[in-house]
């Protein structure tokens, strides 16, 4: 029982040393635990906001540069006739996609974890519990309803966005190929 008290980080131990019934003691521990969950979630929300605010401009520029970089690498790969040259561009393309993909995967994981938390709270059998517990669960559901996201202000970084970046880079590459073909026809 002392491990449970230590894990809950309850500072006022007089409740645990008093003559409370087991049910009252259990309710007190549960209230403390729910308060801790709520505080912890508020800290996570603030940290995600801080990360989004500090990365907003950098990721916005990085996204534009990544689209340009991927399209130039694809174009160069398609224009190169040597196998070894194509291999170098394939490696450059894959490494760039992996680096940018990791950022988008972290963003997707944040979204999935946020939704998983809401589902875990909502699936809790809280309908037949005391009114203070129902109120606490409702407050947690409201607080976790909005998914946490990595954002640049214009974009949400997730796997769908990674696919959009790849599609745009492919479109830019096709545009460069068409312009090059038109230029060669004019000559």
C-alpha cells in the first residue's frame, strides 16, 4: 500500500494515517490519481504548444526546401544515364525521405496517442460510479477531446502530409522534365 501512496505523490499523508474506511481511502487515492492525470495532460498540452511555436517557422521553411530538394534529386536521377549516378541519387532521395519521414512519423504518433488516451478514458465504465468520479471523467474527456498535433501553422505533420510532400515533389519533377523536353524540342 505504501508503494501506491508514493506513486500517487500525495503530499498530505494525514489522510492515510487517519481512521478512514477502506472505501473512503480508495476514493481519496482515486481522486488524487485523476487530478494527477489531469495535471500531467495539461503539462503535455503546454509542451506540445511550446514545440509547435518554436518549430513553426523552421518546419515551414524545411517543408518548402524538402519539396524542392526531393524534386531536384528525382529530376537529376531521371536525367542521369549512368547506373552509378542513379544509385547516388536514389540514396540521396531515400535518406531525405527518411529524415523528413521521421518528423512526420513523430507527428502521427502524437495524434494516435492523443486519440488512444481519449478512447481509453471514454471506454472506462464510469456510468455507475459516484458523481465526483463522473464529473472528473467528463472533465478529462473534454480536456483530451482535441487531438495533440505537430503543426507549422499551415500544415499538420503526419503521414498524410508526408504523402502530400512526396506527391508535390513528384509533380515538380514532372514539371521540370516537361520544361526540359520543351526546351530540347525548341532547339
